[in-house]
C-alpha cells in the first residue's frame, strides 16, 4: 500500500516538472513586464502544432524539430512584443489583458480551422515506452524522468541568465524601473522584446515535452495557462526555483486527485491553488 | 445650442426613449422568432453591462464571469426542478446563490493584483464548472433537461410563454441599466471614474476605492446569476460546458464591450446590438467568426480604445446618456509633470 | 563668451518643449563647452528637468535645434544619444534597487562609450562603493546611492554630463563631497550641465549660469558678474 502511494507521489513530482516547464515563460514575462500573457497556453499549443508539422510533414525527429523551432520562437516572441504588445504595455494593464485574451481566442480558433478538433500527439519513440523500475511496483517512464531533469536544468539556466549575465541585469533593471532605464539609454522597448523572445523559447521547449507527454488539441491552451499561472503564484511571483516547488505541489495534488477521475485530477490542482492563495497569498517561496 | 452635433445627440436620445418603449412592447409587435432573439439579446446585454461595470469602471478585469451565469443556471434548476420552489422565486434565489458564491471568491481573488486577478477569476470558474459536473442530481457531466412542468409554469401557450420569458429578460436588462446608471452617478461612481482616469483624483474625492470595487464585484453577481436562470429557461437544459460556457458568457461579451466601447455606459449596448446584427452574417463562418471578432477587438484597442462609442463621441462631443459630470479622458495617460 | 569655443559641445538653439499643448520650455538658447560647468537655476516647475529630458531624447515633443559636437540630436533615440557621449544623472538617483552596486555601475559602462574611465577610476573616486559592491543598491544610504548614480554616469564616459538635482534630500556634508568631484570631472574635459535649486551651491562651482523662469531664460552670465539680488529676482520672477 505504501509503495502505491510512493509511486503516486513520484508520478506527481515528475508531472510537476512538466508544469514547471509550462510556467517558466509566464514567470519571465509576468516578472519583467508586469503583465500576464493570457495567450501563454495557446502559444504552447501553437508551438505543439508547429512541431507536429515538422515531425509529420518533414519526418523530422522531435528533438531536432524542437531545436529548429527554438530560434523561430524567439523571433516570434520578439516581434509580437515589439510590434503589438509594446503598443499597449505600460499604458493600462487592462489593454494588455484584452489584447492577449483576444490573441488566445484567435489562436485557438485558427488552429481549429487549420487542424480540426481531433487530438494530436507526437511520438517520442523509444523514450516514451522505456520505464525505469525501482522495485516494489514503483517505476517511472524514462521520458517523464527526462522532462523533470529538463525542467530543473531550464530553471537553473534561466536563473543564471537573469542573475549572472549582462542581459539578465538589463532585464532586471527594466523590471525595477522602466522610466529610469530609458533615461540612462537602456532601451526598455528592446529589453522587453528580448525578454519576450526568451519567454517564447521556453514556450517552445515546454511544447517539445508536452507534445510527446500527452495529447493536444486546439482548445488545450487555457488549461496550460491556468496551470502555468497557478505554478508561478504558488511558487511566489518572480521566484524561478519557487516555480519548481509550485509545479511539484500542483503535480502531486493532481496525481492524488487523479486516483478518482480526470475531473478530480484537475479540481485537486485548482483547490490546492486556492487554499494556498487563502493561507499564503505571497506564495511558497516569495522572492522579496 | 442648435449645433448639428447637438441635434444628432438630442435625436439620439429621443430614439433611445422610443427604443425602450418598443422593447417593452416587443411581444405584441414582433414574431415569435424575433421575441426569442430579443430575449437572448437582453440576456447578453445584462452580461455586457456587468462586465463593463467591472472592467471599465472598477478596474477588475474578469475572465471568469461565466462562473456566475453557470451557478445561476444550476441554482435555478436546483430550486425549481429538484426542490419544487416557485420558478419565479427560483430566478431570484439563483441571483442570491450567485452572490453567495461571489463573496468567498472575492475574498480569494482580491489578494491578486489586476492581471493575476483576471486569471484567478478564471480558475474559480473552472473549478465551479468541474464541480457542477459532479452533481448527479443535475445530470453530472452531461447535464439534464429542465422538466416540462416548469417550462409550462411560465405559460401554457407558446406565445404567452415566450412573452413571459422575454419580459423577465427585459426587466432584468432594464434594472441592470438603471442600477448601473444610478451607481455611476453616485459618489461611488464618481470616485471609480476618477480613479480610472487619474489615481490621485479618487483620493481627493474621498471615496473608499477598495469598498467601491468590492461593491461592484459583489453587485454584478446576482445579475449574472439571474441572467443564467433566464438563459436556462431559453436553452431548457443545464450542462457544465454549456451553462458555464466561457465562449458565450465571457469571450463574446468581452469582444462586444470592447468593440462597442469599454468604460462608457453606451458601449455595451452598442456592442451587443452590433454583435446581433453581425451574427446573422457571421454565424455560417464557424470558428472564423471568433477569429474575426478577436481581430477587430485588437484593432479597436490599437486604434480607438473607447470603441465605436468613442468614435461617435469624438464627433458629437457628449454622451447620449449623461453619466459623466465632466468629459473624462478615460484610459489616457495623464501628464502630471 | 570667451570660454565657449567656436563650436560649443552642446548648443541648444530656439528650443521649445511641449507636454501635450503645454509649452514647458519656450525658445531657449543655451550652450555648454567642453570642460565647462554650466548651471541652470530656477524654481520648482521652471522647466529645468524638462530641458534635460529634451537633451537626452526623452521629451514628448521638441521644436528648435539641439546639437551635440556639431551634430543635431533632436529626434534621436536616447540609446544613440548616450552612446555618442551625453549621460544623465537623473533626479532622485533612480538606481535599480534590486540590482547590486556593481551591476548598477556596469549598466553605465554598457550603455556608454567605453573609453578611458573604468571601474578602477570609480573605486578610486568612491572607495566606499568598492566595499559595498555586492550589496543591493536599494539598501544604500541616500548619499551612497547618489555616488552610485554619479559613478554609473561617469562609467558611460560622457563628454557631457547632465546632473539633475544631485543635492536633493542629502546632508550638506555629503553634498560637499559630491561637489568636490566636479573640478576633477572638468579636468577630464567633460562638459557639465548642472540643474539645481540650491542657488549658492550651483553658482559656486559654475563657470556660467542661466536663470530659467516659466520655461524662459531670464538671465545669463558669469557668477562673478552679477549680484546675488539680481539672481534672486530672476529666480522668483519678481
């Protein structure tokens, strides 16, 4: 009996890795630009479809396909921020919410027109089927393990990027005081665009993993957004390592809820989120 | 005062009064098909007015207002169909239940700042929809139909029934409009407008903004809940994805208000009318109609944040329905220095 | 004016600056030469900060011409202006509070011209900052923050330094310390434009001064050539 629970816990932790991947880009854009990109989840799904095209139409290996999508995603995020979101950013947060919300609906329905409502999935080949048995009925999928490691690595890399590099210092400076940055010739417009580009790179990475992990369809975006959002609030806004903790908490809650049925799986995540929000609104590991 | 703009404005106001009279008499004037359509229009109008009150004045951008529509639908079904409460009373009770759900929600999501609050309301809506799917007496995940006896209670003949349901919707829309009108003309409304236009302004007027925002958030819930009950009378079913439809009760509403003109009294009305006119042409387009509305909304935000009404007002120089005590520069950056 | 070379480092000619329809600066002419210290004196709201914003490319609308080292810089982006050699020490210091002292300073280096002034010079000038270089800038005292702000600006290797109210809110001793650095900056050939409400202080260091009242220059000259009363008259517009 204990082994069953340990196994569930393990699956939850690994799921938390996937959820952390969802959250990284949102954490970055919310932390730097102080707005929540409501289309975040839909962009993950959009990247999944891009990967689907590359793997099916061109027959590429999913890893190579993801590597190809990364620079495109950066450019996409950069251009989106520079030429659309920048026009409403800073003026009134309401407008950014509305624009990203509209984008979310446009992407969702655009994908519906282009690909239909059927669920799709990308095959991960041997990675998907291989499992590691730890004995006593405790085992986990190799792919799930890789995903978790990737999440930890991504958090570490972003942490280094933000706190140990020049561009990281610039991003934090703009996040601290946009107007002051502009006054000393640190173009906030460009820094914002770069930050959004980086955010989109993490979106592509998340897409690479989730497209193999589970099915996706055009309407899958909002669920991804809500999870990413819950992860960053649970972890403490602006705290990257906190997000990993938030992801794991959410993953475990869902794994336990999933013992009953799919509805309980999702509900358990939302309930844990709301309970933590009630008891500890600053999140588990607040940054400041 | 007989400038062309004033003539148009006064003409517009006269037309508005005429429209209200016609709307009140709809069941005697129009065919059953149109009565059904106008009932739907009134329900959508209530939702638009409420969303606009929150987003356009109280600075609460909610993307979870479908929660209260769904709660209202489920509460109405519970009272009327399961517990045998008078159906009219059940509509009222649906509003009260929606209010009761809004209180703890408010306590939770008000811990989050603007953009986060928006998604917080969405999380609550998701949770409520999933929970509704767990209610076996309401048909669980697939939902159930409203018993015929309840439908007949609103009129045995189809004409009478459609007219009754229409007047319920009309009455709700009329009270939503009146309540919003008086709220916005009160000190609280002036304070909210001042805050929206310039944060220091509100403090100067001495209105407790937190209280005003809470009042708006809680105040919209019963209207949304009652609208949910009336919508259920039209759809004749409750089901989680339909009763808690984010597309119908939140997405479309947001697009309508944005296109009509957010933060103005006329905006939601104009937006809902435009939507119903366009819908005839857009309906065949399937998913494209949401793509088009979304694109138009973004264009509106980039070109004229105050929507169609903002464009009209630029030409006329005054409101059709005088809410503001002075012309306000909404959603524009204030230069204090 | 004999101190000004044939072609001054900075030449502001007939410049007006607007906020919406409000004319905050009205047809102003000001020059600053290389290695020259120029003070702009004026009461609150006279348009001093607005003028600095216009020079640095952060004003909404500018009419007239501002040229730097012979090139017109009106309409250029701030980045390019800073890179060409003008750096601002903003009013209120405006450090990035969550960044360390060293990170704040490095930003100055990164946006600037990358010439002879380096970290060593800053550490020599402000030894205290070297000890605190890993501290968050937001945790420093006001005086220390002002030193970081000045250091950040110097690391950009400006040819023209704009100082906006650097003494504001600081203890007199600290202000003395900051102003003691000005001659050294002048020696490097850097032009300095000082905006200050403290008349005594700014006249004491300046080679020349301008009085700004309601967006117009009402008096200009050398500190030694005018009486204090005359300056006061123009300061208050009496």
